[in-house]
């Protein structure tokens, strides 16, 4: 099995009306997704944000918990947040994972209800098997806001079926943190 990387995308993502926007980084997403990633052996949690001030905030949070007093008080939190990488664009993620080959050096996977509009969907059991036999690193993308922009979904190599709630439920707005944990458990649990 090749390496699994998590990618939390803040741009380009959708707003509730389908427009392309940039969302704000939240402390809770960084902590919870890092902890989930560490638990399920992800190499890195990449956070994509084009705005310097937002990246600086995320770097300060990481530094506090990895090198600072937070990490000294709670070493497990330091171990979790050590997987965090903050970059301005998806291209930076692709080069960070795929090296000089960039996008060609990895597989990009998504999971979201809107993935169905952009190609064939892969079941969770099939995705789990595919991950186990992967020959290139896998970047599993999670969108903030109302989901990943269509161009990101179209570019994915694998579009995993959406996470469905209980039969008959009329609500399907999981937090990105919850979706990440469920996806990791289905792929590696």
C-alpha cells in the first residue's frame, strides 16, 4: 500500500449558491483531522489556503502544539499536529506529494455527494481494496464550505460514493471533520 495523504481544501470550494469562494481555517478542523490522520496512518494533512494571513494562523497553531508549550503539556497532540502541512494551492500539494512529477506522481481521490455529477463513483469496499494495492501515493481531498469546486472533482482519479446517513434521514451535512474520520475508518479501519 502506498502512502495516504489527507487534503483539506479551503479554495476553490463552493458557497451555498454554487459560487467559488475561499473559506476560513478553523482550529477545530486542524486538531481533529490531524488526530484522525495520525490514528489511521496518514503521512500528512495538507491544508490548502491562498491567503497568507490564514496560513500564518495555521502555522502558529501547529508551532504551538508541535514545538511550543502545548506540545510539552500534551505530547500526543504534538504527535498528531506534526503531520500538518500548510500550503497556498493544490499544485503545492501535488508537488509536495508527487515530487517533480507533480500531479502525475499521485492519485487524487474525493468523496462527496457532488462527485456523482462528475464521473463514475467507486464504492467504499472497492476504494479500500484499491488503496491497499495503490502503486502511487493517494491524496484524499475534503472540501470545506459546500464542497469542492467542479474543476477539482472533474480532475479526480477516484470519486468515492458519498457518505450516506441513516435510511430515511432528511439531513446530510456532516462536518468536514466527521466526514474525514468516517472516510478513514472505511478505508483503513
